[in-house]
C-alpha cells in the first residue's frame, strides 16, 4: 500500500507560481495580500474577532478600508 503525504504539496511553491510572481503587478500583489488577510480573519472564531474589535460581517470593510 502506498502512502501519500498531501501536506508536502500544499507547502511547495510551483514553477508556475514562481513565474507568475515575476510578472506580478503592484495591483496583483495588493490583491494577493488582501485576499490572504481576508482568509486569515475568516478562519478566526467569533470570540477572536470580537477581541480584535471586528464583527464577522465587517471583515471585508475592515480589510478594504485599510485598517487591517
């Protein structure tokens, strides 16, 4: 029986991503950072968001208003 460790693939940067980063514009970079920040905040529990003073429905406003 073969064993496949999927965590190895998730942490690797592919050649395609490396090439894409070479041609990345400032807009692309900003979009990628905002998307990552939104994902980070959405993964937090409601209690953790409350401690940071953010309501779940205000995550997008918080990130796009520059408060993040």
